[in-house]
C-alpha cells in the first residue's frame, strides 16, 4: 500500500491567471491514466503566500513538498516521478529568489518561517470547497463547544478577553461591539460580514474567503449565538466571483450538515446566512453604506449615531465585522483568549495579515504577529527588487499613509501606524522605491477617493474634487506655494467635517506625504519638474489656476 | 442573448418577469435582480426599469439612481469583449497608467466606452486581488498579469482573430 | 422621558434624548446655519454647515443629525466651527455661479445668507463648475443645476414627503445630481408640480417660474388654500397688490399644484369689479348702495308677498365658517326659512345620512397623520392623488415608508394603482353588493372584534342574520369582483390590527350613497377599527370648507353643530340667542330648491359661491328653473354662467381677501388671514350678507368676523373657539378630531344598520358606454377658479374624455380625435385621450371643463334619503366627429 497523497493545486485568482486550471487538468489526466488511487487531487486556496507571482503553485501532502511556476507538462513529470515512484522532482521545486537555491518543502521557505498563520491557518491546506476538509481540521468544533457549554455572555467574554480588534481598519474591540449589540433591545438582530474589500491593493479578505470560507461561516454563527441574532448576511464584492461561489457553497454545505438552520446542533438556536453581492462601490465598505447596499439602495452612508449595533439592517441591532475578524473567532474559542493574547502586542493582540505588493520580490499575503516591524516584513518579502532602495511603505490604502524609509523600524499595530499618519487599514501594504513620486501617490489615492465618493456630503464631494484639481496642477508643475496650505486647510475640513470615514480619512495620503515628503511637492512647484518622472499628466486650461487666491 | 442588438422589448420583459419571480419574497432583492438582468441581457435596458419598479414598489428613478451609483451596473450595452484595466495601487505603481493608455490608444476609446463595432468595451476596475502580477488587465473573466504596452498590442491582436 | 443636561455656548440647558442639538439650540434661540435640514424629514447630515463642536471630545458633529447626550459641552460658534463652516461654504461657492445680483432667489437664498453671515466674499480656490440649466418646458418650475449644492432636499421631499418619486439621485461623487428617471425634464417624469421641492430648495437651483423677475416680496401672510378639503395652510408672499409666491406654511404639509401655482385666479381680469343690476337683457353696473338696496327690496317683497319659504339660499362650501354661519342665520332669521343648503350637498349628504344613523359622528373620524399607523388602507371610489393630494401623500407614505398595504376598490386605475397590493374593479354602482359580501365573510369566518361589538355597538345580530344571504359568489355575479378576492379583502381588512377606510364620490355620488356609507361604517364597527388610531373612516369628498359649511348649519335640516331643526330641544338655544322662532320643518335641499323653482315655487333665490348652471345635473333643466325664479341674486368672484342669469350680481372678495376660518375634512380648524385688500369693487361675503340684512331692516348684531366667532363659540362650546387651537384641545380631551367631540347624534354606542341593496340599471342598448366623471389635478369643481388660473390652464385648457385603447381601436379612434358624447339628457363634444387605466366600455370625463360640462349629460335623479343627485356615472353613446365639425 502506498502512502496516501493529497495534491493541492492553488486555485486563487493569481494562480488561475497563470494557468492553474490547465495544470490541474494535466494532473488529473496523468493520475487517471496511471490509475493512482492513493492520490487525491484537490484545489486549494493560496499556499504561495507571497509567492503568487511565481505561480501556479502546487503542494503535495503529507510532506508538503512545494512546487511552483509549473507548466502543464510539468504535471505529468510530478505524477510519474513523485506520486508514483516517490521521487520528488527537484528541478521543479520553488526557488528562493535571493539565494537561487531550490526549496523542497513548504515549511522551509523563508517567507513562512517568521509567519504565524492564524487567520490563514487553513488556507492552502484544505480544499475550500469541502466541508469535510474543514471539519477534519477541527472545523465547527468551536461552534459545538460554544453551543454545548457556553452562554452567549460567556462567548462574548472570551472574545473580549482575547483583546481581538476589528481587522476592517478601525480596530474597534470586537467583544465590546458584540456586547453593545447583545444589550440593544430588539426582537430581530443581524450579523453582517463585511467582505467588500474595496481597498485597491488589498486582497487579504479574498484569500480567506477563497481559501477557508467555513472559518468565516463558523465565526458568524458563533457571533449570531452571542448576539441573539437569527440572520446574517455576507456582503461580498461581486468582483470576487470565486469568493462568492465558495462562500455560497460553504453556506449550503453548512446548512446541509446542520450548522445553519433551525435548532443548530440540537441547541435552542436558529441562525441562517445569505450572501449579498456588492456591485462596485468602495464606499460600501463603510458600515452604514454597506447596510444601505444590502437593503438594495444607493450606498450612501447615514449619520452615526445611531450606530448599527442599535439600528442597523431594517432598523434592527446589527453587528458588522470584517472577514478576518470573524475568521479569528473559532480559533480564539478553541485555543483560548490567553493564547491569542500571547501573540502580538498588549494593545493589539494577535496577528496581522498584509497584502504585500509594490516593489518587493515576493508579493502576496504575509501574516505576522502584531508589532512586527515594517522592515522585517520587507525582509520576509524578499526585499526590494533589483538594486533599488525603499523610499516609503504605504499602508492602509486610500485611508492610509506612507511611512518614510527611515521609520521602517515602526512596529505594525493600530496605534503606532496612526502616529505616523497612516493606518492598518484592511491590510494593503505597498512598498515604494526611489522611482516613486509621492505627489503621484497622493494624487493617485485622492483621485480614487474622488471617483468613489458617494457625493452625499459637501466636504467630501467638493473637497475630493478640489484636492484632485490642485494635485493635478502640482503634478503638472503649475502649482504654487499657496496650494500646499490650501490643501492642508481643505484636508482638515474634510477630516473633521465629512459624514463618513471615506471623506474623513481619504486625505491621509496627502497629509502624510506633505508631512514626510514635502520636498517632492516643492520640486514640482519650484523646480518645475517631477523629480522621478512618475507624474505623467497633461494639463489643459481647466487646470491652470484661475481663481484669485 | 448577451449584448445582442435588436432583441425585442418583449423578450426583455419575459426575462425580467422570470427573474422577478425567482426573487419573490426575498428581502431587498433589487440589486440582485439588476445583476441578474445584466447577466442575462448584458446590461439593464432602461425600458425594463419601470417593470422592475412596479413589481418591487420602488420608483423608476430610484432604480436608475442605484444603477448609476454602482460601477458594475450598466444601463447601456457593452462590447462583446470587455477589457478592464486595473487601477489598483499595485498596478498603478507598476505602470498601470501606461497600460491603460496603451489600451486606449489601441482601441481608440476611453474608459466607459465601447468601440464602434461593439467588439470591445474598455473599463477600469479597482484591484482584482492579483497585485502580485501587477499591472493587470482583465479580459472578460481572465486575468492577464505583468502587462506592458507591447503585451497589450499582442493581447488585442490575438483576441481580434477569429478562433 | 429622561432629561439631558448639556452646556450650550456656555449656558446650562436641558433637553431630552430624542432631541437633536439643533432642536435644542433653536429652542434656546441660538442660531445655527443649516442647508440640508428639513423639519418633516429624518436627519440627513449632508451639507455639514451645521457643524458644532463638542468641546470635551473636540469632535465636530452635525447638529441636525446628532442627538443631545448627557454632559455634552457644545459650542456653536468656536473658531474651529467657524473655520470649517467657512471652508465648506467656500467650496460650495467655488462650484457655483457668481450671479447673485441677477438670481431670482435673491435674499431668500439660504446659501447666500449663510455665506454672508460667515463673511465670505469669494471662494478663493479653483472654480469647478457644475452642469447648468435644465430646460424644463413647464409653466411652474425651472431648474438650474449649476446652483445646486446637492443638499438632497428636493429628492427627499419628492420621495419621502409627497412620495411622487419624480426626482432621485443619479451618479455619485462630484457627478451626483438630482435627476428624473430619464435624466431629462420634469415634464417627462412623474412630477405633478406640487412644488414641494421648490419650497425646500435652499438655493436658486429649483425655482418657481415667472415671466418677469419679481424680486423679493413685501410681506408674507399665512392663510389657507381654498381648493380641496385638505385646506392646506399656505404662506402667501405679496409684492404690492399681487401674489408672487405661495408656499406651504407647514413644511410637513406640502401643497399640490393647485395650491402652489393655481391661486393666480384672484388676479384674473375676469374678476367682477362692481355690482350689476339687470335691466332687460343687460346687466348694468351700479354702485353698492344701489345694488344692496335693490336686492333688499326684492327679497322683502317676495317673502312678504309669497311667504318666507318662497325664498331660498344656496350657500357655499368655499365660504368661511363665519360666512356660512351668518348666511344660515340670515336665511332663518332675516328671511325666516330653513331653505338653506350648501353645494356640499352634492357630495357629502351621504356621509351625514350614513354616519349619523350608524356611528353618530357625521364626519371623517381621524386625522391624516394617523394613517402612518395603519396596516391596511382601503380606498373605495376616491381618486386621492387628484382630489385630496395631502391625503394621497399620507397614504403613500404609509405604504412606501411604513408597513401599510393598500387595497383599491375602483373601476378605474387611479394614480395610486402602482403601489396597491390589490386593485379590484367593481362594476359601477355595485359597491353595495361587494361590501355586503365583505360583511358576510367577516361574520361567517368570525373575523369580528367581539369585544368592541359587545361593548360599543348594537344591532349586531340583525346585521349578521341579514349578511348570511350575501355570499361572495352572489356578489361576484353582480359586481364582477371574483369571490376569492372578496374573501381576501375581508380577511386582510379584518385581520389587520389597524385598518383605515377612505372613500369618495365613487360611493357618495353613486347609486344609493347613504347605504354605501352605512356599509362602510358597519365594517369599521365589526372589526373594531372605528376609533382606533390608524383605523377609522375618511371621507374625501370635500371642498376646502365643505365640512365647516355643514357644521355651521348651512343645511336645511340641521342648525349649527348638527342640531336638528325638527327637534325642539335642539332648536331652543338658537331661538333664544337669535331672538326668533325657527321653523321646525326642514327646508329644501340644493337640488330640491332647483326643482321647486322649476315648478315656480321659488320666488327668490340667493346663490353665494355656487354655480348650479355649470355644476348641477341637466343644465337645461337648471336654466328653466332659474328662469322661473322671480328674483335671482348671485354673489360670486366672477360672472359665472349662473350669474349671467341673475337679477343682481354682487362681486365677492376671494379667500385671500378676508379673515375667517375653515374646517378641513379632518376637522382641523384653519385660519384665513387677509393677504390682500378686497379686489377693486368687491366686498367680502360676510360684509355683503350683513349689508343685506341691514337694508332689509333686521340688522344682524355683528360688525366683525370676531363677533361672529364669539357667537359660534357661545352656541357651540364643543367646537370651541374658532381658532387653530382646536386640534390641541381634542388631543387633551382624550382623542383625536371627531372622535372626542360630543355629537348630537352620538350616544357613545354605534348602531349597525342593515343596508338596503339596490343595484343600478344595466346600460340601455343605445347608450353602451358608462361615463364616469373624474378629476384632474389642474381643475377644481366646475373650473370657476382653476379655469381662470393662467398657469393651470396650460394643462387644464382643452377638454377631453379618456377612452381605453381597446374601445378606441374598435371605433377607429386616435388620440385627439373629436367625439360627441350623447346621453338621454344632452350632449357635449370633446377630444379623445387614449389610456390604459380604464376598463373597456368606460369613459372618464373630468368635471372641470367649462366648455364641456359633464353635467350636461346627467339627469336629475334624487336619492330618496340623501336628496342628492347621482352624478358619478351615467350611460352615453360616443360618436366620432370630423375634424372641422364643432
Ligand atoms: N383636482 C380636484 N380635486 C378636487 C376637486 C376637483 O374638482 N378637482 N373637487 C373636490 C370635491 S368638491 C370633491 S367632492 C372631491 C371628490 O373627490 P373624489 O371622490 O376622489 O372624486 P373623483 O376624483 O371623481 O374620484 C372618484 C373615483 O371613484 C371611482 N368610481 C366611480 N364610480 C364608482 C363606483 O361605482 N364604485 C367605486 N368603487 N368607485 C367608483 C372613479 O373611478 C374615481 O376614481 O374632490 C375634491 N378635490
Ligand atoms: N356630473 C358631475 N357634476 C359634478 C360633479 C360630478 O362628480 N359629476 N362634481 C360635483 C361636485 S362634488 C361639486 S363640489 C361641484 C362643484 O361645483 P361648484 O361648487 O359650483 O364649483 P366651482 O366652480 O368650484 O365654484 C362655484 C363658484 O364659486 C365661486 N367662488 C369661489 N370662491 C368664492 C367665494 O369665496 N365667494 C363667493 N361668493 N364665490 C366664490 C366661483 O367663482 C365659482 O363661480 O360640482 C359638481 N358637479
Ligand atoms: C470608506 C470605507 C471603506 C471601508 N471598507 C472596508 C472593507 O472593505 N472591509 C472592511 O472589513 N471594512 C471596511 N471599512 C471599515 C468598516 O466600516 C467597519 O469598520 C468594519 O467592517 C468593522 O468590522 P471590524 O470591527 O471587524 O473591523 C471601511 C470603512 C470606510 C470608511
Ligand atoms: S464622506 Fe464622502 S463617501 Fe462619505 S458620505 Fe460624505 S460624500 Fe459620501
Ligand atoms: S442661488 Fe443663492 S448664492 Fe446662488 S446665485 Fe442665487 S442667490 Fe446667489
Ligand atoms: S436642487 Fe436645491 S434642493 Fe435639490 S439638491 Fe440642489 S440645492 Fe438641494
Ligand atoms: S414638484 Fe413635486 S412631484 Fe415634482 S419633482 Fe418637485 S416634489 Fe417631486
Ligand atoms: S388643493 Fe388641496 S391639497 Fe392642494 S394645496 Fe389646496 S388644499 Fe392642499
Ligand atoms: S492593484 Fe491591480 S490587482 Fe491589485
Ligand atoms: S443642516 Fe446639518 S448637515 Fe446640513
Ligand atoms: Mo364636491
């Protein structure tokens, strides 16, 4: 009898775009041709975290041999040699970009060694479309534990003690949010998973949904039990069709297995989930806009208070949590609040997941304990490509800011990043080299905010437009010194005066670049050139300042 | 039926009726209904909007407001091939703008438009989650990574060929 | 409710947790600028100019959207607050034309005012223009989107207040704007030109159209819209002696197009400028003294020679309470006859008869606002959107924003149709059978509120026994409404915890109207809905003071306060006060007067604000009747068709030229204030009546409106002083509106009534079409006033009859073809307008065309109990006319 093998072919967006599907079929054909019944072929979520650009990647369990950059013809070689004869194919192993050495096994990849995979615990290790795989890895155990031994309040206690903070960006203590909702009077309550991930440059939530959807489902059921909610919605971007399909399937399978529906696992608790697809609006990540959107309206935020925990969907108490926040819940229940607190920092326990991109050798997901420094994360990503130097690291997307190279010792946690004018955001981390122009970066994010502003409130609707006009003028070297002050003034009004988080935070990239890279602005204004040549704008008459200042 | 011209309003109406029937009893079905209409017809013809409005008890104008709010929903037909350039951060810093310009040049249209022969539509999209391969171009549902203006030319030439 | 203490601009102040900071500040007299806040809508928070600082947290919050919380320290004027307000307004101005000096909004512009208060002279930043003017081809509203600050008020009032849905947001971000469905002109949308958006708009982006720039008005006076029974409070702005603008006086009660844009009839060149006396075929101008003396002599002559009952007075549901009170006192005291009635006879007699006999309260039982609580609303035979817009708004709010289900019982599809959960189409005049079957189902399935029935009603068993016969299958045959739908209606209506019924002239001017009203009353009693908030019974069929005219006793059988003339005890108080004896014989009702006149029994007829020749059935007969009258005295704004036949014509002042009160259909007292002086040569109706009584030698003891009000209050303490405080008092007395009043016929116990069911005749072969008289938004009544509004006329001008497309196809008719409508009584020629909203065989003719009066087709058929003519539908034949024929 041969040792059973499981082959996981990554089926996430990057690998698929690099040809994962034909690699999968090639495996299938060859396995079938040879009639290898000790081998099961599975699709999986991303295992090449940080290595996606080298995909498609394949992991062969149980020993977790790691192949990367495969072509279909490589598949038959692996089947014949490795699976049939037990001879791993060395020349197809993943190669370390720095050393050029091939790395046989997953765990040997440097990229993973400093990672602490909590949110991503199952990604790449199970077939996300199989509830059995999830259950095999202790899935739905936390739910059983909660339903059979804990009261709703005790459930909230654990989450509260764990110190878990929302991974959607603002870092609000999850336990406290649940408590508010639990205490808010209402016959009907809702749990909503925010899987909108509209932040350009972040795809951490997508990876969890595509790679481990049941973790989110289980987290939501536990949340529902804790809050006394009987209904939940997963609001997911329609631009993530694979994630949509997987979460739908997960819900269906969970329902079939009795984890959703009436009297779950025999307890006096009914809960069910539905999926609502977004339709392309970044602002719908904002919680009140998200609720509007679930209710099939324009995603225009409403004033808070009332907060959703008092008046959310349908006017009923509603908890909204990020995908990762929810996926932590089952592990925290399983392994305890203490364990979770042992990771990360005092104020920010647990791990952080980042989508590392930009001028970095390995772009992809990294999960590290909170408090890890930015420079360490860059190291994990194989450093910056070529012989360039890091100029800045931008975190937090359109609501974030750029941390200058000399501050890369900054630990990643909510407070430290905030001090530098950046944010955790929901996990985008963009490494910029010296070729980047910070005026261009600021203009890029502001233009994004302009195009995504819902237009409801005046400071944001008008402010984003004004800011883009000014930044474009500066980028086109027509700016004047006075523009900088005007931008600061407008930004301040937008920050304190806008109705929702979009308008309040979208000036961060501008403010942060003005603070740390003012020289880039001055170069455009006083020297009349973009120092790196990145600013590529053609001005027309409308950009020449007309109004008397 | 996707993208077909000359499809009669009557056919649209039946399609829309079916979709509405499927969603009967659901809470807040509008966006899902619109998405399905778009999926089936290729866009959301303004003439079916009053029908949806009537069934769901919403004003036609409100529905138009929803359609124009969400970048994914369209009230005009699209080209047979939809090309979307990613305007996410990673794609931007690795040359997304140049790629977009190349696409515009190659197709002779700007974003939001379709070519005269309705072969192509050009759109932009915020991050598709393949930043590692930036800059990305998405043709219908396939992601093409590490694009350059040269690759753009090849992509369009290849796609233009009858297959 | 708990109290919340806060510091506001350094002063201690106390509010409640449901109060916003803005509300508290306003109460304390602290002014905070606002641009998007609207009192009738929920907090929105879009403009952000109302920012205030919470000093403890340093947060700036939108005061309009933030509730006060304990221990807040609020500063409305801190440097930060001012700085950010200023920046916001500067950004608004940067995207705004700099055309204040030539902008019609002038000093009414909120944006300009806020900017001035903040001392902003120029935006001092890039100008980023917005889209410009939308060419709206309508006589009422113009839009200039370059002046829009996207506060969202127009959109929200259109969607959430009037619930018309003509405007919505479109696009997003800087491109977001207020648009119609097609992003085009209002004329292509659902817009009814109610004007709610215009009066909400803080800038000049939405404005009333004017041919000439009129600038700011000199003064603004609150009064009441004179058209429909909603009697909306309005704010009239005047420049010199002309009305330049009309707006809702209460932002929670938006107007309709007639109120907003149709009051220009008061400036019509047709207004009578002097009294006239007939000399042979001619009416010659005379002065007031001569006209009054002449009229007085003739009236005296006739009552002296032929007895007081040879005189008759036809009063007006357009006059004030004071005028109607005075008029009936004039009839009873000066002329000595009970022959006094008001035009409301035509549409509300059935309400009086039907309700007095059942619930004992002859009026609408609750306020419009209560509909917000309804779970089910049944509308029977009323076209609310056209005839009672304020009520339509409330119904639509209840359905669209609340949880109410709407059930329409109407042969035609009214403009509420699209939001109805059920729309059932009875054959004309067969509601009796339908309602009987609903009663049957409620009894049979025991959907009865037994507790209410036992405690508050009598006669239940008799009704139940009778109802056993009225099966839905039987009713299906008669009414054409499927039996299963009848059952459904019964179950939904009876199953709801609050269900209201609204009915109109589809019941009260139809076959046996009193019986129909009784049946509706039965339903409210059976289900216990009668006095429930969100339940109740609403009668739509009123003119502005239709209710007041009746309460004031301008009725042949009732004294003020519905005290019966044939009841000695009820009469006594009046006789004492008036110092006369009131005849105990009920007088003639409106139509009976005309019939009596035709028989030569009426020597003198005094018509105040009615136009029987145009609006009563069978104009030929009416003309003969009026010819038989020895002395015809008509008091009107215009030389109406009736006035043309008069012996004396007296020019009356319009509603906005006098003081007084109306009672609207809900029972709310609304105060009219004199906005303008009476137009040249006219006097107010009450002054004229006083003048007449004086020349007749029996002066009535009043010299002001206040004097009359005082007497009414003395005699009718239950109405209380005629002032706007009545509603508040009703609430204090433990219930809203009519419910709390003491009504003469009410004994606290409602009585079931077994209806008599008579079915309409089938159409005779030679008259195959059923013609139903309808309303449009643009016309009121016979068009006496709306037909003289320049702006309304642009819509209401050309007469038409609606024909369903199938019938048109069959007859080869196209849109705009001329057709002749012929009934056994008369004929008219109008253009055909094709529609999908009518069933086959049915034609709809609006009532307000002065050149094609629907009445010409109707005969006088008086209902036995209500003494009203059946004038909702009749049978006609339709003939196509050549294009050049008349
Ligand atoms: N715009 C406008 N508003 C007005 C007036 C006006 O002239 N113009 N007049 C005011 C006055 S004085 C009055 S009395 C009210 C009248 O107000 P409404 O009672 O609302 O009068 P209509 O608009 O004629 O609507 C009557 C409805 O009854 C339906 N109907 C006709 N016959 C039957 C029937 O047998 N059974 C049933 N179930 N329905 C039937 C018709 O189809 C129509 O929809 O309006 C007041 N408001
Ligand atoms: N066939 C048919 N005929 C109908 C109807 C129908 O449904 N079918 N509807 C009927 C109904 S419900 C009604 S209420 C009638 C409406 O019929 P009317 O009440 O007769 O109609 P209006 O033309 O509104 O007004 C009558 C006159 O009052 C004058 N007037 C207005 N205000 C004042 C004032 O303050 N003082 C004085 N002195 N005069 C004033 C006007 O100038 C006008 O000449 O029409 C009825 N006619
Ligand atoms: C403009 C804007 C976009 C946002 N987008 C997201 C998003 O894509 N995903 C997300 O989880 N939270 C997003 N948020 C944060 C959410 O509003 C909310 O705080 C979060 O979902 C709460 O979940 P958590 O407590 O688990 O973090 C966004 C906020 C703003 C203002
Ligand atoms: S801040 Fe921007 S996105 Fe948020 S409500 Fe205002 S306009 Fe809309
Ligand atoms: S809308 Fe107001 S601010 Fe604008 S031009 Fe007119 S008056 Fe001036
Ligand atoms: S048109 Fe007037 S009311 Fe409407 S959004 Fe613009 S400023 Fe506000
Ligand atoms: S006039 Fe009335 S119906 Fe027309 S757009 Fe304005 S609010 Fe809406
Ligand atoms: S006609 Fe009626 S609804 Fe319209 S403004 Fe006048 S009273 Fe109000
Ligand atoms: S930024 Fe283009 S795929 Fe993420
Ligand atoms: S008035 Fe408060 S935000 Fe506009
Ligand atoms: Mo009437």
